[in-house]
C-alpha cells in the first residue's frame, strides 16, 4: 500500500482538493497507481490562490490502456464540478514509472489534465527535464514512494539545455498562441518565466519565480526592474497592460540566453 500523507501541504483548501483527487485517481487506476505528487508553486511555498495552479503528477506502473482514458476524463470532469475550492486550479500529468526515470523525447506522450480543464494525451517538452528535477528535489508526496526513488538526478547542464529548449520551443517568435499576450496575467507570467530561465542559465539550478525575479531586478537593472516589479505585484483586480514591454523583455532574454556556452549532452 503506498504511503499516504493526509495533510501534505500548508494550505487546507489545497489538501482537500488533493485528497479528493487521490481517492478519485485510485478508484479509476486500481493496480496501475504508483503515486501522487505535487510540484510547482505549492511545493516551493509561494502558492498564491489568485494566480497559481496546483501542479500534480500521477505515476503509473505502465502506459495506461486507451480505454481507461475516457474514465479519467470523466473523473476529472466530476471533480471539477464538485465545487471544491481551488479544484479548477488542478493541472497535471500521468506518467508511467519507466518513462519518468529520465526525460526522453521519444517517450514523452502522456495523458494530461490541462489548465483549461480538458483532458487528453499531450506531448511533454523540454520543460519536463526541469519538472523532473523539481519533483525529485522539492516534490511533495501525497501518496507513494519518495520521488528520489523514481527519478534520476538532473545535472546543472541538463537544466540549462532544457531552458534553451523551452525558450526555443515556446518563447521564440512567432509565438504559438499570441492572443494569450493580450491578458495582463499572461504578461506577468511571461516576465517571471524569463527571470527564472535566466537564473537557471546562470546558476544551473531552479528557484521559485519570486526569487529569480528579485535576482533579475538587481542583476539586469532598468528598464527591466520596473517591469519585473509590476509582474511580481500583479493581481486580478489591477490588470495593467504591459504588452510591448513584455515582448521586449522576452526578446532581451532570448538574446541574453545565446551568450551562454553550454556543452552538448553526452551521447
């Protein structure tokens, strides 16, 4: 029986959602279930109910059979309709234990609950090198074995290469979904993401976005410090538009990222 932690986080509403998710996932997966883990802002202790997601990972014994996916989709729809506080913040993936050990782009198609509530098999990009590192080093166990037993250590240059991959895949113009930049929330997210990317390139480790943002303010100075301060302070009740400054900062971060000389991954 997997280890079960009834109150895994400091946030009571998050714990209630996670316990409901755990019971629902185990009911559908049965013997396929290995563990449930939380990562992202909840694990790094900078969770904000107004702007943060509840990022989760379900580890399974093997690739799930196709006929099980509609049952998972229906389960997530019922959970979202339950009315639990913060339940709509859930976003997560179902990854089999063999594929979780280390990132392999050839084994990167996994079922996922998206932030918009839809459920489908998605491609998991270079960011999952970083997600594995965060889950291994900071992940919170809701149920299951310690994540260090499931994921190999991720080396600093692996993190740097992953950041460069993310910048190329998601942030190099033309942007995959440019309409998102019309929302001030996404602008703030983009600014903080650039700060964290530059921090990882500099130091080969991953820190929470606010920590990276404070470092970037001091290191990069103006004109970026004021934009970063706005992104840190963003709230839904004060949506100020900084579209052009945000796009300029992304271009700046992309150019700065090219200054880092990172050795190719070993064969």
